[in-house]
């Protein structure tokens, strides 16, 4: 299953204290945050920049679950993508299921060990904002980057560039239909040995140093 249409369309964070997380990101990025009132969504919140959807904020499911950001791949067929991902070497951690009238989601673990979501939109298409406060890039830090590149190439139709870094690693921009949609890089040698491969979203700001200072001041 290959299609250049498969690309990141959403990201959310799981946190044990949603109130603190809401306040932090509202201060950092100026997000407007709307919490779903329907109990079936479990207090899930949509963050917006300029009135347009940016990302989600949800609650962790257990005390043992770490706080982390998840990236989701958009697809017109979540079940088909999950089946194709399994054939390409991934593990289906959470089989696709319907989320109200918003869409269908599932969670995979790729062959390099990184978790990534899949999203089939119904009423919620995904990212709607651009510019400051919105997601501008996603990046995979992988224990076995070559294996990851082969997997996403087969599953999503992505092609990878090759840019040397000063520390000897190779930075691989990922292309879908001629558009750069993210990157993959081998995990830094100094990373803790227990840290698995992971996807990370990046958010656009107008002043990196000022935003960094705001983040520290906000906790």
C-alpha cells in the first residue's frame, strides 16, 4: 500500500494534569483551548490558533503512562492502513475504532519501535492552522533509522533525502508527492538506553529565544 497522500495530519499530547497542560500551552503559544463536553471524548480538548485546529490535549490512561506527544498519519481507510502496516512489519497496538463523529483512529508501533497514530477523518480533518503556534514539522528519532525509512517508504510512499550532520549522523528529509512533510534521523548516541524511537512535532514561533524563555518561565 503506497500513497503520497499519507502524511501527518494531527498530533496530540497525553498528560495526567490537563489543567496544567492547557495553561502552559495557552501561555506559550496563545492557544485557545476547547474541552469536549460529550463524556464519550473523556475531556479531550482541541487547541486552536487563530480559530483553527492545531492539536489535541488528552488525559493519560494510567499512572504508568508517560507524558508524550503523538503524531497521526492521515488516511481514507484506517483499517486498510493498519493491515498494510502489519504486512510491512509494524505492530498494531490499538486497532482502529470510531471516535464519535470525528473519525477513526488507531495506533501502530513501527519496526524501529516508534509509536505512531493513524487517523481517518470524518468531521475532523486534522490540522487547520498555519503560522505561529501551529505544527510546522514532525521528526522521527529512530534506533534503526534505515529500517524505519524502508517501512515508511513501503507504507506511505515517502522518499528520503540525505543531509550529513556535524556529528556524523544523516538527516533524512521525508518527501510525499514532492512536498517535505517531516524528517527522520538516527537517535543521538547520548540518548538514554531505555528511550525508544519516537516521533516529535515542532511548533512554529516568531522568536525562538523568546518562546524558549516563556516556556521556562511557565514551568
